[in-house]
């Protein structure tokens, strides 16, 4: 019994070293692990907001309709009703933010139209397709069809 | 990180009394906001996408829009379009190509005969994602709204997830050297917009869908059409649904 009490100092010292190690581990862990880690799961919760905060480049068709309702009305009556504006005009969030700083470029119909409408065996048979060389003999698509309402009898418009 | 002696002592005591995770939870309890994104509640959504193979024309609008919207480097793809050709009975060996991911469309033509069709592909935002399961550091994760995302600040670039994805949807960004993939345009859908690919798809072959929104037309579509997911035998719980998918598609 006497020996145990005399040697208890060793045990206390081991226990102190262990506690000190635990404290050091918890403090280092507390500083190194980001605060939001584990907020929703085993990942950094702040990452969600960081990814959500990235800037957009395509404004969306609703933004276009705010300023150009006349064009959208013509489009929505024609065969291209389901087509988004930026599908042809490109990303224009900058134009929506400041219409003078970013000006959309008028797309070249000779390149643009054939991307969708050039005949291809892999396209669904129902989709309107032409062999552009035979169809127009080099004429620009825009000389007969109006892009916003492409049917021949659609009576002009833009 | 600047810290006064008082802060350090206070934090040390807190971490002593509580474990790290409990301390973090306590912080958020105190602040009173579990949802930091304004006007967007992650738990109100469960995002998915509907791809209609029967109307895809392979124009490549989605691939170009994705690259512009997300600054995807040339030669890498977060979404791409494949062209399938199945001659006759050889469902196991279809001819598949995707020149430059269909960024320039498909200018050439397949020889006539057999089945020809386009299949757009992207991250399937699996419910039980293999990529999330293998990530050693918690850099890729299932967001509470069903989108699989990558925390590029936490990613080590170890490439485990690239190998784990059964759909080949991930790549290592050549400059950042971290894993990248489709985010389902998380920066757009949290603002009430649709994804860049859906915005520019001319035929409606791609439609963003919210499975938690009872008014979303996808519910009616799923009830009335023969819809498939890719590699159902992998039990990934993929949330990208394909209408009119041929059995040869892998």
C-alpha cells in the first residue's frame, strides 16, 4: 500500500501529459477546422453560399421580355416560341445590368440557322431540317425567313 | 486570423467543454441562422433534370452555354452530347461519338440505316453518389437540395471521385488542379433561374425540375411516360431522367 502511494506521482504525471495532449488536440482542431464544417453534413457549409454567389452570364428570357416585349411577342406567336432569346443571341447578363456597356452582336444567320436546321440522319424526323446548299443555293436564311417568326407566311416582323 | 488573448482563452475553454462539432452547432444556434442564402431555402427543393432524347437535335447549344456560364476550360466538359448509331441487333456495341463534346454540333452525317439519335449527358446528381462516398476530405458533398457539389477550396485533387463516377462526369481542372463537375448551375437555380443548358436548349430536350415542388410539370411527365435513368443497376439513385432512351445507351 505504501509503495502505491509513494509511486502515485508517476500516474499523476502520465495523466497530466494525457490531459495536456487532449487540450492541445482540441485547441488545434478548433482553430484548423472551418467553423461551418458540419453545419449541414460532412462538408464546409459555407461552400454552398460560395458556389451560389458565383455571377451569372445568361440573364434568362424573362429579363429580355422586360425591355423588349415587342420582339418577344412576335417570337411567342411563331414557330420559335419555345426558343430562349440567349440561345441565339448569346449570354447577355452584362447587357441586362448595363445596356450601354454590353451590346449584343447580331448573329450571322448563315452559321446560326444551320446549327439546328441542317439535315442530319440522327435528328428526330419530326424536326424541320433542310439541306442548306440545295435549299437556298447560298442565299442568306434571313432573306426569306425572319428569325423571330420563321414561317414564310408570318408577314415580316423582326 | 487575428485573435486577442481573451478570444483565445474563451475559445480554448469552449472547445474544452464542448467538442469541435458541438461548438460549431452552438455557434449557429447562437447566431440563429441555419440558412444563410437569402430567399432560398435548401430544404424546400430536390433538384433533378429531365432529358428528352426524342427531341434532342444535337445542336450543341447546351455545351456552349455551359462552357460560357461556368468558365469550363477548352477540351473539358460539364455536359456533352453523344451521338449513337445502332446498326441492327448489336445493342451491346453501338457506335458512339461526341466530337469536341458536340460543342460545334455534329456537322457530318451518319450513313443511313439503323437507329441514330443524340443523348445529352451531365452529372446525374445521384442520391447515393459514389463520388461523395469516396471523397477523403469532405470536399464533394450532397447539398440539402439534392445537388452534388464540389468545394474547390477543400478539394485536394486526389482524383478518387473522378474514378468513382460511373458516368464519367468529373474532371480535374487543368489550372486549379481540383475536381470539377456540373453544379446544376447552383448559382442560377438558387436565384430562381433555370440552368444555362436548359435556358438555351431550343427544343425543350432539357428541363430543370424540382421534385419537391408539387406543381412542377415533371410529376405529370414521369407518371405518363416511359422514363429511364442511366445505369440503374449501379443503384446510384440518379436524378437525371431520360425519356425515350434506347437500351444501347450506357
